[in-house]
C-alpha cells in the first residue's frame, strides 16, 4: 500500500479548514499550523517548519502573507511566520500555493515553487459569486434607498464586474457598465445594460446612486468623483482599490474599500470552491489522494 501524501496548511481561516476536510476525505494526510486545536481531526503544529516536514506541498492562505511575513490566521493570537528559515527548510521544488504573494514574500522565496492561485480562471469566476453578493450586501446595509429602481454603475467588466452587473440587474437596478474594451461594452449592451468608456466616467457618474469598482487602477479619481454628488455608496472591491478615497471623503461621499469578500461573507461556500479547484492544482505536481 502506497504512502498517503501529506499536505501542510499553514494559516488561513474557515475556508482553509473546509479545504483541509475535503482533502482528508480524498486521502491526503493534513498538517495544520496556525489553527486552534480541535477544529479538525488533523495533526497540529505551532512551528511552520515542523508542520511542513514530510509534506509534499504547502498551502498558505488565500488572504496571503503580511509584510512582517506572518500568515493570515484570525484564530491564532500568535500567527505563524513564513520567513527565510521556513523556505530554506523546504526540499527543492516543493510547491507552495498561496492566494496572492506579497512583494516581501517573493523576495524571500527560494528554490520551492510559489504558485499564486487567485487568478486561476475557474477559481476567480467562482469567487466572483460571493464577491458580488458581498458587495451588494454592503450597499444594502449602508444606503437609505433600494437598489431596485435606482442607477448603479459597475466599473470594469471582467469576472467580478460581469457577475455584479448580472446580479444588480436581477435585483432591478438600472445598470451601466464602464469598460475600456469596446468588446466588453458590446457584451454589456447585449446583456441589457447601458455602457460607457472609462474616459466617459465623469459624465456618467452624475446620475448614479451606487458605484461598484472592480478595476485595480486609478479610475474613480478626484475629477470623476467631483461629479458623483448624487451617489449614496461607492464600493471598491479591486485589489488595492481604484478609488481616490481622500477625494471621496472631501466631497462627502461614502466610499468603502472591500477586499477579500469571499472569505468574509461566505467562508463555507468559498472553502467549497477551494475544495473544487485544489485537487487540479495538486494533480499538476503528481499529488493525488491515497487510501481512505
């Protein structure tokens, strides 16, 4: 009988616990670090180096690693740190999966393989569902009026933008999509939405009650926001944001930066999404579950 492959999951939240449970059912042995003991029937370690010993792959949180190299680990008052010593302890070519890697982490990284999974198409499309629901929930909690019957703008028409526009339209909002590419604007029109170019934002935001930004670049600038005086809430879900929040505050606009919504608003669903895609990631490195 072959040896069961071992996966070390270092840090994370409820999403990673759902993933760990699924991988166990597939026949993987699981080492956990950064979680409270008893949250799952697995081996627990306080040291990332010890947790990774004997593991064929490492999974770091979808939420990433902080500048001080501690991992996202809300259940732990002393989150583990993945520093240079940790990476040097890994056998060469060990795959290390992470949602996204900070500049500091990339600079430290040695011979192991660092795989950023957040931009995987399947994962990103599925994550756009809880992201869109979470962004809409923020508006519902913050605005004095309904989405139904009011004008809502979605800036960007990628994976999250298209899901947002579709859901907003289903609620009854009057949706306008702002996109750089003519093809994206054409698709928005085909789906029954109004559309404009990014350089037309200053004109179109004048009538918007809500604005949702998905573009990780400065698009909702001071000059644009100066014309958005009728807007009740701006929700920016882009990585790093694309809104001038200082300008928004100066104009009396409520602007909210809301990154990482899947893990905050629907961690179990988000964990099931990870459980759906991670077997494919692992299989690329020849890792399949062992005997149950």
